[in-house]
């Protein structure tokens, strides 16, 4: 079981990158995002209707809750509140970023994948607008929650960018 926790929390070892493990984990998420964009039927974004949900939103929520035991295991294993090699939080945050944009728009404008990546990394690295405070939550909740909020902010900005593209 420890093998599963370790490789899931590090997104199959990308978190062990000697330089910028968070960026490597985020980059390693883009192929999954691209597969969803091109192979999962287009669903409306979260902003279309109050209760509409798309594949990215469902995946982000599922990954968030499935990740908690693995992140807690890594925290205990490495005796650290936020082990640098844990990058599943970046995977969850970046996945949530794309929940705010129609997949058809991402298909038509694939460069939005790079914009979403850049926006998420901005919020993940600088942690503005209250993101930093969420790191004080206990255990895995603190590791995961700040990236979830960063993904939310990045997703809103990505959605606003998408509004300008459609005109």
C-alpha cells in the first residue's frame, strides 16, 4: 500500500524531480487534461448554468478526496507538513482550472491549455488572495486546499479569457 501512496502522491514519481517538482507535476498533468479535452464528449462549463458540472470538475473533486490518505501517509513518512515531492495537489488544482471552460473551446484553442497552466502556476507559486492561509489547515487538507483555491482562481481567469475569444 505504501507503494501506491508514494507514487500517487508524487504523480508517478514526477514529484521527485530535483528542480521545480510542482511545475513538473503540473506539466505531467497536461497529457491527462489533453486526453479529456480530445476524447471525452464536450460538456458545458461550470459557468453556463448554476448546477452544470463537467469532467474536469468531477475528476478534481474525486482526485481531491482520493488523495487525502496518500498525502497524509507522505506527511507521516517524511515527517514534514508539506513534503516537496507531493505534487498530487498540483494535479488537482490544475484539473480544477479547466472546469470553468467548455471543452469544445479548449479543443478549438489548444493554446488555452498553456494559459491555464500558466495561470495555475502563478496562483500556486505566489499564493495571493488568501490562498496562503489555507496551508495552515491540518495535514493533507492544508496541502490540498491551497491548490484547490489556486485552481479555482485560475479557472475563473481562464473562463474570462474564453469569453473574449468567443466574440
